[in-house]
């Protein structure tokens, strides 16, 4: 099934502009062809393609409300990498493996201070369509770690850091919860000041193993851990 993204109403689906161009100019689909579209919020429409001028629309033959793709809410808050390609790699893989929310942390050692969130959301949409997800992950704007900690539930939040001299729980022994959040630090890790702030907020620390992982690798590791625990 080729999955597209669009706005779904009871009888008609309007496909988003980028997908319209892909349908017309790359796939060269014709009127009457079968097509499937999701709105990224659980609705899945099947129908026949037709055009009004340059607009690609669907005459809906079947409309479904899908159950959530994954049974748990896995939120990863990660510091963006200096090399944006590494962050984009994480975005793609996290989306494929069922992460339901992604935040970007501004920490003392975060080197990238600005993000094109609209571009990242488009990457999430592309990865969701490719992996047949009908509920797209939520993407949040870049936020200071101190502000982020005001919003989270400490009982459901964990931090993965590299300070081996500090007490950490092995993530493989951790049980997944209905809602769970992980913080991943920047290249250079969280500062000791930030570690202390996390401790004061009663955020529990986890270890991802004996190796020192790159930021995006740590994010993918946590996504894979969650994916394995969900099934």
C-alpha cells in the first residue's frame, strides 16, 4: 500500500501539496486509481483518485479509524547535533520504531541553537508514510532543559548520561510504562550542573551500556528499546 498524507472529511480527502506533486509528476497516477490517505491522527481513507484542476482528491469508498500504532507513549527529548544530518537520521529511525513524541533540548553544551522545525515535521511525515504509521509523532520546538523539566512527570522520566561515577540503572532492566520519557544529552553530555538539576527534580538516571554512544545513536537505542518492549 502506498500511503499519502492529507486532510480527511467524511466524503472527500484533499491530499497535501507535496504529495499531490508526487502523485502527478513522479508516480503519474491517473484518475480512478485506488489510493490510501491518512491524516496522521488515526484516520485512514481508501478511495479513487480524481483531479479538480491541479488538485488531487479522493472519492472516499472506505473510511477507517485505526487503533494507535503503538500501545505506549514514548517521548524522547534529545539535544540536536551540530551536524544536522545526524539529527535527521535519529528522526527517521525514531519515527519508524514507534516514538510518539520528540522534543529538542537546549543544554549548556548544545552546539546547534536553531532548528527548522517545519522541515523536521515534514521528515516525520515522510518516515510515517514509509513505515505505514497512521498516528504521526508529535514534534516540539527547541526548549531549554530547565523549562522542559517544569513540564514533565518525574516519576515517568529518565535521563541517559555518560557519568559512570554516578548511580545509574541499566536500561535493559527497566520496565516500559504507559507513558515514559527519556532525556538524551548533547555531544559532550549533560554538564554536572545539569545532572544535579535533574537529580533535584528526581529524574532517574539510566545507562545505555559500557560504550560511549553518539547523541543520535543513544536516541535510536532508546527508540529500539521501546520498540522491543512494546511487543
